[in-house]
């Protein structure tokens, strides 16, 4: 899934013209969503990860120097069916004992508009690291309470790219799509000022 992480949206906070030259923000999971959806036969399965964290280092004067790191607890996957979630956690799919986290680490940030940006980084999932570009849009401005919100879009992720495949016989009859769509909104709050 071209995720988790997913997630580096908050970097565009650094695209506003005023305020500190350097700031740090942390994801607030209680107000954020890292979700996904995948087609199976005629239906669509929706899911999310409920435990994750992220840190954004913002340089407002030079947004290209901003950075994001994110960690997602794969065990927290929730598709609202326990049996299915347990199967996804097992060695047949995510293998959470061996690969407990999905991580994202940015490599570059590019401003694309007054309230938008692209974040190129490395997504690591199931022991595989691949480049990913997150398209980020500011939904709410930074307020006096130092909380703000972003939407993150990216191309669908191919399961095969991360070796997230069931046994060949199961794949043949499951009807599960190879592509997984990502749904991410991040609410972040200002942390201690970055050094």
C-alpha cells in the first residue's frame, strides 16, 4: 500500500510565510486517519491502522529542508472483522512478528502551490523499501493553538511490490485486487521547537 505513513503531509506547514524558521510537529493519532481500501469481487474492504506516530521538522524559509518520519504499528490493523485481521497479521501476509512496523522517511520536499507540496521518501513495509511520492494539501491553517490538518494523496500501492501476497492458490480464487488505495488525513500539533 502506498502508504503509512503515509502521512508526511504535515511538512507543508512549512510552506506558510510567517512564524518560526524551524518548527517541530507531532502527529495526533486521535484526530488522524491512516486508512486504505481494496476491491474484492464486487465489494470493497475498508481498513485502517489505529496506532502510529510521526514527526515533522519544518523549515518555513526553506521548505525543501523540511523532513518527515513516520512509524505505523502493523499489529493495529483494523478491518472490523477480527478473523480477517488475525489472518492479515499472520505469516501468510504481514508477518507482524518479523515485520512489526511500516515506516516512511522523507528524502525531499517540493512546494507545488500556496497550500500544497510533494514529499518524496522511502516507504518500508514487509521488509521491502520503495520510493513513494506523497501529494499533500493543507486543510486548515496553523492556529493559535498550534494544531493543523492535512490531506495526503498518492498513487495506489501494488501488493506485489512489497511481497504482500497470499499463497498462489489463495490469490487465484480470492478476487482481491493487486492495488490498494490510500486514505490519509493527519492532524498535528506543535511540539518543542526543532534544533
